[in-house]
C-alpha cells in the first residue's frame, strides 16, 4: 500500500485495518502525532487528510490510501535557502507561549491550521467552537485561543501581502 504523507510517498506493508496513528509512529517514525485517548475524543492524534482535521487513532490506513495526509512534521515549509519556515500556527503557539507539557500541542496546531484554512479571520467564539474538541490536560485554553487568533491575523496579512505584490 502507498500512503502520501507530507508530500512524500511511502510504501508500507501493513494490514489495511491498521490505524493511521500507529502507521505514522511505529512504521514511519513520524512521532509528532501523539496517542492520547485512543477513542477520538481528545484530539492529540489530529492530522490532516485532504485538508480536513482527522483523528488518526480512529482512521484506518485503507481510509486514507490515495489521499494527501499532513502531519505536524509537514506543517512547516522549506524556503529557497533550505531553511524551515514555521507555519503561522506554529509560530503563534511559540509566541503566545502555549505549550506546557506539549502532549496535545501537535493535535491542537493541526486542528487550528485546518480551521484557519477555512476561516482565517475567526471571532473568538468561532475559535472556541473550532477548538472545543481538542483537550489540554494543562488547561492552556486561554493561550491556545490567543495563538489561533494571532495565527489567523498572520495568515490574513500574508494573503493581503501576496495580493498586493
């Protein structure tokens, strides 16, 4: 089976019923996607499948074959100087000093990035609603909300800059 992850194609010899979470972590060594609850409740395992936030702990590889998967490792980009450029969500989470234990952070960031792709200028209420099903054991919700709002502003500024260039 072939999986397309972070713009790379991987050949994996696994049962089609294997969960995407374990394929990413155990088979491919992409450790950024975390195991939290195992029942799709907490959001720590969130990845993008064709741009949609998806719980990797509940998704079999057969359900993602032929689709584009993006993990936290693929959220940043590489510029022409071969330097990593953090996604605005990643930078905002750093700037707002969101992480404490960091267990939920990759899932939080992946959920936020998918949300902001659809709604780059959200209200605080929309951010709260969009992030409501990602849980943080440390209770960093105020900083998470601030980071998502900040990232949305950065994305909006980037789009405006591109349009004016």
